[in-house]
C-alpha cells in the first residue's frame, strides 16, 4: 500500500506560480498511474491532471490547459504539479492520487479510478 504526502501549497497572488510535490512511500511508485485533483469549499473533488506509469501520456482538465504541467520522477518517488498563471478560481485543496490501473471501469479523470490519496495541500490565490 502506498502512502502519499503533498507539499508546496500556500498563498500566492493571481498570476503567480507554485509547484506542488507529492512524495510516495510504501509501494513501487513506478507501478502507479498518478493524478492531481482539487476540491474547493462546497464543491465536488475535480480532476486536474494525470500521468501514466510510463510517462507515455498526460491528460488534463480544460481549465488548466497551458498553465499547469504534471511530471513525475520515478527515481525519487515523487509527483509534481507546476502551476503557472494562477487564478483565484484555482483556490482549493489539492490532492494527489495513485491508481493501480486495475480496470475499475471508471475514467482516469474520475476519483473512483484511484486507490490511494494524500491528505491534501491548500492553495490560495488572491486577486
């Protein structure tokens, strides 16, 4: 079972940048597809970006296209989310998630596709 710990959140002005990290332990990181989700107060958890085990594919929500970049370093057991040109609507708790790709029938953009979750890190973008 893999444990996930996010870091790098904080308060930033609109137009600024942040880089989130998600450190994995307790499992073979390279065997998991990974993703970032976020949840704003009063809203459902929503998909942000994802990346496959082999880094062969990345996928993203339209709302972050051209602004966010996902990457992973399998040697360091770490997932990253580089967030540029931040907007107030990006304010949320950001979660990383890991999937064993076990064929649940859900889309990779669904929270149900993922088996493990971190505790989240707050990102606040001021206007």
